[in-house]
C-alpha cells in the first residue's frame, strides 16, 4: 500500500482463507481513520458465517469500517495470477461503522484467456458509483443491503433465545444453591437428585445461546446474492427428461454408426 490513508487495491493469490483473514486484520490495523481500501478477497471469506475467526474478522470490519461497496467478479477473473477461486472486490473506509452496502454484480460475465476482464466491463459500475444510495443505482446488476436494519432484525430474532438462556441459567443457579443447602443439611440423596435437572438446565443454556449466536452470525454472510437475478427453472416432467436422455442416446448411437461405416 502506498500510504495508510490512500485508496489502494491489494489482491493476492492467498493459499488459505486463514491467511486472508490475517491480511484483512492487518489492513484494518495499519489504516488511519478516514483511510480507504480496496481489496480482492476470496468469496469464501465473505460468505463463511459458521467459523469464529471469519465472523469475528467481519464483525470488526463492519463495526470499525464503512464497507460501502462490494463487486462480485466473474469466476476465473484472476486465474492468470494463480487465484482460481471466485473473488470479490471489497471497498471500505476506516472510522465509521457500516450502515449500507452497495453491491455490483459482474459474475454473469464470461472470462477466459481470450476474453479477459477489462476496464470496459466496469463502465456501468463507474456511472453508478456516485449515485449509490439513490433509486438510480438500483439496477438489474446492482442493489443495496441495509446492514444496520439486517443487524437489528437479527438481534430481535435472537432475543427470545437469549431470554431463554438467561432463564435457564437462573434456574441452574437456583438448583445448585438448593443442592448445596441440602448437602449442608446432610441430605446428600436429595442433593444428588437435583444433578440431572441442573445438567438439563445447563444444556438448555448452551443450546439457546447457540441458536441466538447462529442468528446473529448469519448477518455476516456478505456474499453477493443478486435479488433481481432471473432463475431458470427446468419445468420438464420426469417422463420428458427420460425421453430427452433417450434422444441424446439415439444421437450418440447414430454418430457411432457413421464412424463405424468409415472404418
């Protein structure tokens, strides 16, 4: 990077996503408040929300930086430099938390050795860049995610599980106090009988916390999922699919017959 406050792009064919996690943490550390960064990241790092290191890193990124744009790049965009995975361009500014993320989707573009990803492909993106946050920036290939709203909604959905965990924790504490009092009174059998309810309450605490955590962590799946993408559905019946397979088989057999005739 040229300086700790300039807008730079860093992209590397990291061998592991763990290395990328460490690099993102390093970038956040060296950036000064107000510093801007553009970085190429493996899409796996963006969507993983079930591993603590990935979630913590993205939580810190979104809490301490404004992730204002993510571009979903085509598959194979960096194959020539040794990165065969699906990648994204992530832009953020340090010093203020993320409220909204504007996404731009280029994943529908086919790239290869003879058709590389060129700047011309970004022309429409640059036209809309300064218009993000307005209806004009919402197109077939661009959309905005209200991250603050998404975070609030997750907190509301997780709240009942958090309350259940608190209730079960209080129950376990009460039972432990009762067991302690019973043992002190020389009623060991009655105290032992409370062990199972205590373990059940402890288990309920862990399960409720896990459910709440899963809901809260899910918001850190930052993968670009185009809400306007047109899904192509195969409406053929099983019988029609079998007939299509049979037809392909007849075509193959006809081609083989022609080849045998040439021998």
